[in-house]
């Protein structure tokens, strides 16, 4: 009887030992899995290299990507935990100055001529991708329909934003007859001010784009020319090379965000239209007239680089810049 009892106790001891080892192994496996999941979650929520990001917000002439991005908070989605500050700076010169001073990190919708001017002056600037191309969207308007060629502009009072696609268009038009800005009375002013000055008679010609150009056309004003065959009208997204090198995670997140913006615009055309109409106070007719003029693809193509090269040459020829440089330095 005693031997039988000892045998039973031995069996119980063996079972307990096996069970204890099994429980320990399961607990260790569970802990390993939990740690792995915790590490994976930690990596997915890894903090980005900036706490705040300052981005220009320009809606005119018809900057659909900017309007959609802000309305749908797409940058915020791709930059979790980062405070997005929108800077409404419309002048290209003021935009590049803000980049140089550190007040802005990303220039979202910068004129190609402004990027070239900054680079020629030795500023640290890098084109990240394209924003839009729309030469037909920029026009010279007047009440005087007798202006048939550049020579008819001699001595005329002309107003518009300096250092922009519109300014370049004016100079390119004048150059067709070997004329320059010296042959006209040019005043630097924003598009709404130029439109108002033309209406009041203080200007003979106004440089207008986007909704202002459409409204001028609808009001029966005379369109002297648009930018087709005169300018490439390239608009880009830019930053400093230093910022791009120091914050590759932010640049990657912005690239992903811009891809989502493009996808939204393509897949939600009616919603895009309504959002932009509301932001810019447009009707259906105005939107349908202007939107087809724009190419919003973001990839930098060889054709875009050729456009930058042509713009640079034009600026050199017209002494808008003094120093030549390899245009590829803008993209490397």
C-alpha cells in the first residue's frame, strides 16, 4: 500500500512539473509576442523630425491642390502630431524671402521664375516637385481694343505682380518687337489692385490671371494676349536643400500627401469643384472655363526642366538675373 501511494505521488509530481514548464513557456511566448506588438506600434507611431511645419497657402489664380489639401486636412493626416501653420504669402519674392529667413519651410505653389531668381542670387532653394502649368490662364487685358501688337503698348501704363508668370509674359510679349520694360510704365501691384486700376482708368493694361482674368473677359474687356507660346507658366513646390536633407521623413510624408490630393481631385471631381467654387466664390461657368487650362501633375519631367531652362535664359536676357547657373542645381 505504501509503495502504491508513493507511485501515485510520483506521477502527480511529474504532471505538476510538466504543467509548470508548459505554463512558463506559454507565458514567455506571450510576453515575446506582446513586446513585438508593442515595438511595432511604437515604430508606426514614431515621432516625426519636426513639431511644426510652416507652409505657404496661395489660392489664386486657381490653386486647386492647396484648396483641397486645407479643406480635407490631408497634410495633417500624413504628418500626425505636427502643427501645420499656413502662411498666406502671394508674392514670389516674399515667399523666397520667408524661406531664406526660416519663417517658411515649404513653398507650396511657387512661380518658376521666383525659384530661378532665388537660386541665381545664391539662395539655398530646392524644387521638390511640380505644382501646375497653365500658360493660357495668364493674360494681358485692356479697355482699348486697338492694341494689336507689342508696339501698341509703347508708353502705356501697365500694372501687375512683379517677378511672376504675368510679369514674364509681359516682357516676352514686348520682346517680340525687341522692346523692354523701359518702353512702358510698369507698376508692381497685386492682381486685384491691377483689375481695379484698369476699371478706374488708372491703368491702360492689367496683368490678370485666374478668376480676375475670367471676370475681365466676362465684362467684355479686351484680351491682348494670353501666355500661350510666351511662357511655360510653371509653378512648383520648393524648400531649402538643408531642410530636405535634415527632414527626409517630412519630405516623404508631403510626397505621400500630394499623391493623395491628386487622387482625390481625380476621383472626386464634383466635390473638388464645389470646394473650390466656394473658396474662390466662383460659379459653374467660371470654374468650367478655367480648370481645363491647368495641368496639376506633380512629377518633374524633362519638359518641365526645359521650361525652367527657357525661363532662366529669358531672365538672363532681360537682366532680371545677372548670374547664370546649371538649372539642374534646382533639382539635385
